């Protein structure tokens, strides 16, 4: 009777060799992979730097002159405001084609209130913002509670509010606006700490921004390390912070050497901080991402998707009104042609900044950087004397490539 118990065979030579060649945990390899992954996540910021460097060379340094950098903020402020609201709408899986017409309509309304009816400038601004929110509520009702797709509702809104803008204006221009009103689009804060060149107040603002950024990033890293989460190598964090601080410092010095801090930049900074908190640290922001990622699953999990959609468009109406006020204040004129193409610029900024076509992906910071890329393209090509027809073609190509890159990444990851 044979023994059925089999002795385990010795490992083969190839198996033993395989066990011997298992890669060791190399700190340098781990550090390099972290850096490369982080560069991939911040590709849009690198793209902005590349575009700035390219046009600095092509314009013989004119792009980075203090006056031009200040104008870059003032001339694109209204698009960046719209981009903040638009990226939130796109993350939730919608689109808004009406923002240019709403901006024109609110600009016209503010002209009637502040110039023709001679309301106090602050009351005209408050009432205009409230009317913008009501416009958003009107469109949000049809989208959220009637169930009409946002594309159709806002396409109708683009026609409705463009027509109402013409009605309010009577096919004529309205101007000029009170000085305090115009400060939203053309005002500067300087000389608060006394007259100096460069402006001391602007330099202090820049220094505070750098310190706040460093403290916030280090606190975030320390918090993640405390809970055992993976963190970036400290050396890489320091390198990134030094690079960003250098950019902020150069930009601050340029503003201080010209007229100081544009009021438009202050408005944008406040909006970015507020909406950054909303999207990253509030229930409402998490619900927006959840709805965009999978609406049906969000509904099954108890999220009130209709309410979220409604308030999203109320917010978009408010920001469109604010953009219209900034644009009107910059021109010191409310005219029938205001707002033309604003919606395309805002949508482009969101997609170039990394928002996904299907929704669920996007950031406020990315939309701002996307808007800055468009602004640098406009400004750089204008300095070079390139015609508007070629400017439109280049911006269209950039948008197409940005969306194509997003689609390519999704296919590669299997999503």
C-alpha cells in the first residue's frame, strides 16, 4: 500500500531567482513617482507657465510689464467670475449658455437704476445682484422642477435676456456711471500706508498671501501625516511653495510698480476663497460632485438633486450679474453689444481648467487658471498684432485639445 502523502517539491530555480529579484523599497524611486504624479495633477498650472513664457519671448517681454499684467487682470476679471459659476454647473453635469445675455441684461438694468433713475450707486449694485439671482431662480425652476434640460432652458434664456437687454436700453447706450460704481472695473487700492513707489500696501498684501499659502499647505500636510495618510516629501513641498511664492512675489511687485491692487482682483480673491471652501468643505459642494459623478446613485443616497440644481443656477445668475456689473463698470457704459461671447469664454475656461465633459470633475482653481490661459492668449496675440479671426481659431484649437486630452485620460484609465 503506497503512501499517498506527497512531500512539497522544492522551489524551482526560476522561482528562487524571481524571489531574489523583487525590487527593494527605494526611497528615491518613491520620491520620483510622487513628484511625477503631482506634476501630472498640476499640468494645467504648468501649461499656464508655458504659455506665459512663450508669449513673453514672442512679445519681447511686453507681456510681463507691470501695466500689462495689471490690465490682464482688469480685462479678464468678468470672465474669471463667470468661470467660477460655470465650472460648478459643469461639475453637476449641466451647461449654461445664457450667462453673456444675463450679464448684458443686468448691466442695462444697473444703468437704468444708477444713471437714469439716479439711485445711490450701492443700492443699484445690490438690486442688480438680486435681479440676477432671480433670473437664475427662473432658469433653475425650469431645469430642476420641470425637468427641461439645462441646454434648452439656457439657450432660451440667451435669447430672452438678450432681447430684454435691448428693451431696457432702448437700443441705445447708457453712461456715465458714478465714480464708486466704476471702481469695480477700473479702481485700484494703493497709498493706504502712504505714498511710495512701489506701493507698500500692495507689497504687504502679497506678503500676507504668500505666508497664508505656506501656512495652509504645511498645516494640510501635517494633518494628513497625523492621520497616517500618505504625504508628499517635504523637499518637494518646499520646492513647490518656493516656486509659487516666487510667482506671487513677481506679480505683486509688478502691481505695486503700477497702480496698486485692482479692485477686480480683490473681488476675485474673495470669490475664489469662498467658493473653494464651498466646493471642498461643505455638504453642498460634495453633493454637486456626487450629482455630476452619478445622478441616479446620488438620488438613491438621499441627495435632493432638484434642490441642488435649483441653487446652482441661482448662484450662476448671481455671478453672471456680478460679471455684468464689472464689465459695465470697466467700460463705464451699458450697451447692446455687452456680453457677446461671454458664455463661450467661461465654458472654455472651465474645460481648459480640467472640468470633465461628463461632469463630476473640476475645481475652482482649475477654472481660474483656464481663464488666465485664455486671457494670456488674447493679450499676447493682440500685442503681436494677430487678427481677431486667428485669435478665435487659436482659442478654439486650445479648447479642442483640452477636451481631447480629458477624453484620452479617461480612456487610458478605463473610465
